[in-house]
C-alpha cells in the first residue's frame, strides 16, 4: 500500500505493541483512552490518520470485556477519522473457545466478536493461533492467522532438545483438538506422538482425561496446547502422564492466560517448565518463578506480518515449511 503506515496500541498489552513498533522502526501512534465515571469509554486519536494504512494492536486480556469494547471504539474512531485501511491486530482472539453451538440455546460468541470487529470498521484482521480454524471463516474480511510455531521450534531445537536428548521426547497433544491443530509439529520436530483423550463434562474447568493414545513410559513428555487458562488441563495431564510412566514433563502453550490461581496450581504440578508466548501480558506475572516459565517473544513475527500486509507481500515465509507445503 502506498499510504503511510501508522501503528496504535490499545490498553491491553502496551509492551508487545511497543516491541512490534520498535521492530517496524517507528513510534507508536498517539491516542488517548478516557474512562468516565459511568464506565463509558472514549478513544481519541491524536495523530492525523486520513488516507493512512493503520494497524491497531489489542489482545484479549483482563479486563477482557472492557478491552473488547475499547478495540471496537478504537476501530470506529479510526474509520470516522478517514483512515484508508484499518487492520485489527489481535494476538489472542477474544471468546475463541466459544466457536461452536455445542449446547442448546447458547451463542457462538467468537463469531459475534468477528461481526462486531467488522462492523466497528476493521478492513482486515491479523491474529495468532486461533482455538479452531473455523474462526477464520467467521470473518467476511481478510483474516490472517499467524502461527507461533516457528518461535517455539527455535526454542525446542536450540534450548530444550539441546539440554535433554531429543530422542527422549514424546510430543503429547493435550486433546484431540490439539492433535489436529498442531499436526504439523510431528513433521517439523520428528518426535513420536501421544494424544490425551480429554473431555469436559461441565463448565467447572475440571477436565477429565480418559486415556492416553501412545507411549510415554520412560520418556520426556512435552505437552502441546493452544492456551493455558485455569491450568486444569495441564495439571490433569501431568498427573496422567506420571501415572503412565513419563520420567520428565514439560509443557508448551501459545496463549498463557493463567487465570485465577492457575500459576499456583501449575507450580505444584510435576511439570518442570512451561514454555509460552507473550500474546498476552505475562512477563511480570511469571517473573517471580524464575526458569520455571519461559516466555517467547512473538513481536518479530507480528512486525514482519504487518510489514508484509503493508507492502502487499505474501505471509508464507512466516510459516513453518510443512505448513507451507500444505498450502
Ligand atoms: C481446550 O480446549 C484448550 O485447548 C485448552 O486445553 C484449554 O483452554 C486449557 O484450559 P485450562 O487451562 O482451563 O484447562
């Protein structure tokens, strides 16, 4: 696009937005969010955005519902300020687990989010590791989904597999959904795989693991999942893997929501290390726990994707080779 690029940050994750802007070699755009006593929000864009190519970075982080409304008002303000094109950059997509109608009389809230984002004025969306692929199809505007995998693979190959023998590892998919979503991990990492047969019986955030498909006896288990919310899945998975004979347990998840007392629960589990990305503000939260949490930086991926979108270049180089081959 010939128009000048401008990058704005919402209030949800300013450190990630700053890192992205820095990598793009430009300052963040100036804006102000005012919260009135009646809890209404006002967003004022201080820079001239007329005919500019604008990116606004807002992730789903507490207070989640307020951050969603802030994003919508941001998009609306940019539209009325005559931006040429507005891209909503949403590293962790809100309500992403509400992606299907699997109970009577419920909303598909992730689709509702997509509707709202488009109506508010987004011309494009850039996000990362959606909970399920159908969410991309909830949009009628271009929606690019980045994968954090290259950043995780680099860590696995250069650090984790270098510390402990690669041949010892089994990739453990946290549920059937993860097995499908992260199938390309097998191609890239060439490790054996096990799948946990996990299901939920209610909304108590206490999942049940029925069985394990695959063998972890005497192995280092590396659990792969898209997000850690209450920590229930990982705690239960670790208990199950230990009983199945795993000798060491590690976990990797893209979005570390770490809600409620998740950190305390995880620290009590036999999982040696939690490897996560910074799609939500997590660094300060886990800082006191030293090496037990490793936070990987996704700002280079987002910066490159924004530059590609701005230039009109394909994003394919940002994906692992096995994902590219499937395209
Ligand atoms: C569930 O389907 C997801 O893939 C994750 O396993 C889940 O969101 C993790 O949530 P929690 O940490 O609360 O078990």
